[in-house]
């Protein structure tokens, strides 16, 4: 599902114009990204958590050149679904 499809479905379900829904969706994503850039996790009860994971420094290999490189420690964004959300997906067998 694309962002445009999400906007269209929310507009259809709520009766709000697509332009307004688009602004809200864009604002939500900006707030989420800005919060995570500042080092904060975002928790949405019943849905899941957008968390920052720390990756330790490690040694990688470039097989084509047969060399090793050091991959520095870094942060990555991650999503952890809530238990309720996971159970809903598990029980939705087609």
C-alpha cells in the first residue's frame, strides 16, 4: 500500500478531503522523523513502537577486492509491532 492509497482510504472512510488528509499524513511522518532524529523513540499504544537501534562497530569484507573494512557504529530506525497487532496479523489467516 502506498502513501497515496493510504490518503485515499482515510479520506473515503472519514469524509475529509484528500488534500487535508495528505497534510496530516505528511505532518505525522515529519513529527515522527524529527523526534527520532533527536534520539527519542515513538510509542503508539496498540500499534507499535518506532525505536532507534544501535549497531556496534564491526568488520566487513569486500569479497571482490578481498579486503576488510571497518563498519563504524551507527544508529538505525526500527519498528516493533505491539503484541495486540502481532496477534491480529497471526489470526488473519486467508
